[in-house]
């Protein structure tokens, strides 16, 4: 049965000419010949992304700017209350549908903004200047109590307000500010999914006592004091918090993202992904006795299991031959669709100059850029001269065994011959004796 295979190359190849060959291995481990050489010419990308569909959605304190591009690119918004647009917010990830939320804006204020996007190769495009006006703060009206003895107090009418999921989201912005009074709890996030909290437990005229969670961290700040916080206790600070001012019992806090924030975001994203998806991998070396001659291929049967059965998903399978010091001898990778179980054979060539010894065939499974499973299997590499020596030693051992057995057999035959001669002597002696007696009679 003929099957058509395809392998995706890096979509961000540099401009130039690339050459490639293919070889197939069937389920019986039989290999085809290498194909004829092929080539492809990749042109250098010098075209900036095309920006279209710029729009804004505002509240009294936020504005969400959206636009699209015709190729994967990053997202940046410059904005301000003058056309100088000195403030900035952006996202470094590459995408075609862009959305950036501007926070901590002033209500009922006219803002200018423009958007820009740069592709992988640094080709950038900036839009014309746009504007928006934030909405006014909506204060819920309170009905005055009606007069008369039988009348009851009026019930305040509730108004629906769209609030951001987090007060500060470091996956969207690099800094933000909070207004808190004693007893307030504000939220922030590093990856746009996991919630962390800041609780104002005590505010005086000159200081504020804060508890920062998930794992509780207590910070006491005086006005204009800044403290850096390590939220995940990995030794690298994740964000800094400054007490800017305190007015009428309300503290203004300024939060700024630090380099460790990206590590927290990645860890929290990985944790979320691992709760949803779980994989396992098994490796079996198919070479006889798990021994590979230098210059030949090590052949591995790889089995990837979608343990949580989350449906068919694409996973990245990276495999490599490594020595005991974890130096890479040979490597390869494939992207595979896995529904329940995917079983396949992969081979890597062991170079002629590879020293003999024990090596590992290691496999790593990644899903959504997160390593979900890994495994390894040992095998031995031997050199040509070792084979000659092994054959010579084996031959000497076999010859020695045969010589030993021949010697034993010769000795047994000699002993048997001597025993027969002695028996014959006794028989002859007995006959002579008997003949002598008969003659005397």
C-alpha cells in the first residue's frame, strides 16, 4: 500500500538555495534507496506586513485596539493625549489577528494612537494615526426614599459594567497602576490565565501593607518606595511594585513587569497545558542485540501515547543519539498527528569515527511548545577492528575447545588400548596355565 508522507520545514528559512534527499523505511525495517537530489530556492523576505481593519473598543479606563495583518507579525500600539503618542504597549508573539488592551486610561479623555507590526525578518509597517475617546464613569443612581409612613426605602438600580478579567495583565502590558483602599483586593496575571492577588491590609498616611499571593508575600512600602517581588521563588524577580502616593486613604500602586515574569508565564502556561494533555513515549532499539556498527544506522521503534485522549493533535517528536556526556552524535525531528497511539520507526546514522561504547537514543515529545514526555533506550556502538578482534578471539576459543576435546579423546583411547592389552595378557596367562595342567595328567 502506497502512503504519501510530508514533512514541514521551518517556515522562517533564510533566503538561499536548499538541497534535500528522502529515504523511506517500511514496517519490516527495509530501506529504500535515497532519492535523487532535489533543491528549492527561497527568496529573502523584504516585504513589510500589510495592516488593515484597525478599530478600537473603549470603556472609561481601557481601550482594546484590534487589527489584522497579511503575515505573522508582532503587535505594538503607541498612544497618548497628544499626537506625539509617547506611551507604548505591545505583544512580542507573531500572529495575524492582533489585539492589544490599553489600561489605566482617564475617563472622558481624547486619545491618539497608531499601530505597528514587524514580521520575523524585521520588516515593519506603521498605520496612520487614529483616535478614540474613553467613556465617562457610570455612577449607579440611587432612588431617594419615598415619603409617608407606609413607604419603603428605594432600591439602587444596578448597572452592568464590563470589567477586565485582571486589573493588570502582564501578558498584554508591561506596566500598570492600581488604586486601592484598605481591604481592597486587586488581581494581576503573567500569562492571561492564572490569577494572582494583591490585598491591601493596612493603609496609613505614609505607608501601605500589602499581601501578594498565590504564595503569600507580605510587603510594607512607604510613599515612593519600590520593592521587587519574586512570585515563584526561583531567585529571579518577576515584577516590581511602587507606592506612588496615598490620598484620602487610597493608595496608588505602580506595577512594572521584570525579566522573571516571562518565566512565571511559561511555567503557569505549561502547568495549564499539562492538566489538559498528557503524553507518554516508549522506545525500542531494533538492531540485533542492540549493537550497531560504526557507519551504520541505529533503528528505533517509537510509540507515542495520547494518555488523556484529548483528540487528534499535532506533536513535535525530537530524537537524538547522545553519548554519556550528553553530547549529540546525530539528531532529527518530525511533526506527527496523534489521536490515541502513534507507532513509527526512525533511524539515525552513526558516523564512522564514532568511538565504541554505550549510547542513548533519546526521544522528546512537545505539545504547544511544551515538553510533555521524554524517554531513552541504550545501545552499544562497536568499531570495525573490534569485530575482527572479536571474530579472532572467538576462533581461538573454538579451536582451543576442539583441541581440548581431541586431547581428552586421545587419552581415553590410549587408556582403553592399555586396558585391552592387560586383559589379553591375563587371558593368555590363564590359557597357558590351564594347558600345562592338562599335559601333566
